[in-house]
């Protein structure tokens, strides 16, 4: 799929990141019957699954609401630099998820819809992925795996990740997080986004974040993401790709998010 998007979060390898990403689209978990929130995330570059989908900075706001384990998240991207589709929303994604916990084990199925307003519909059609994530936490660490299967425009396209995540609260209003992710895609996924008709261990992603609670409802979260492509054929395909905005095998993103939770 010839996407002119700003993204690596998937987070070839994510968010998402995103958080940043795309991926960074996951809403924070809460135990109250109803939860809602919004986040305004400013990034030096849109990286999604280890690929650059913008030439420069992007504003990526999101809103979410949920109850009884279900969360609906709406995420968008607005290029700020001098590039195609600048100064308008060129991606709007929807994610409906359900989270279930059993002690230290968490299961989270979801469905993601990716749409691209203000872009060519032939080059950038709407698509959707079925997502299944699972994690096990121990002390300040958690081991997780997430799998995505396209069911709409690229049926059978699959990408997955394995991650080791760390989170600790050194102070009452401060939370530190870090993660290392390995991303792998099948031939249909890599051909759709690069193109490369080959399954591969695509990339590794390193993430750092610092969340400061300004009040009970407001937080500020500076974050950093560094990605590196691993497979030689993936590197060559990215360098020659007419769709992604950077042919570099290593990318970095600096971002600051301001969020509100209720």
C-alpha cells in the first residue's frame, strides 16, 4: 500500500508508539467504571513500525473513552513541516479494544481502522487490522507480545512484536518508562508497505518516557524513540521505497505529549 503517512508507533517493527505512532495510540488503563481523556502529542517526526511517514514534525492528538474494559480511541496526525498534506489532518485512526486481567497476566484484543483524509484514495485506501496483545508483569517489568492481521485492504498482511517493558514511579507524581521491541512482518505486510516480498525480522525499537502528573487530571510526557532496521533486504527496500519519507536504516523521534485523564 502506497501510504504517504507520517509513521515506524508499528509501534515494519512501532508505536504505537505511540504513541507515537501509530501505533502511542493506546489509552491509559483505569479501574473506574468510566474513563476518558485526550492527549496532544508533538513529535519531531512521525515514525510507525520503524518507518518514517513524515519529513518533519507532526502534531498527533488523540481522544478516548471507555467503560467495563472497553476503550474507543481516536488518533490523528497533522504534519507541521513543509511537505505533502501539510497543515491538514492526513490520517485518522480508530481503535476499539477490550482489556482483561488475571493477576499478572493481561489479554487485550482490539480492532484498528486506518483512514487517510486529504490523500489520494487509490494510493492510500482505508484498511483495518485485527490486533491481539498479551503481557505478563513481574516487579517493574513486563514481557508482552502483540500481533496484527490486516483484514481489509491487505488481507493476510501480518506484523507482530515482542517487547520487554519497564515502568517505575520514583516519586508520587513521576513515572519513568522504557521498552525494547522487536518487530517482524510477513511477506504480504512488507510488500504492502515497502515493497519487499519477503518475511523478515524487520526492526528493533528502543523507547524512553517520563510522565509527570501536573495534577490529578493533567500530565506532561516527554518521550524518545530510536529505531533500527535489522534485515539487509528490508534496509535496501526502504532506501529505494517511493512511499516512505526517509531511506535511513536508523531513525529517532523526540516528542512531548500533554494529556488529560478523567
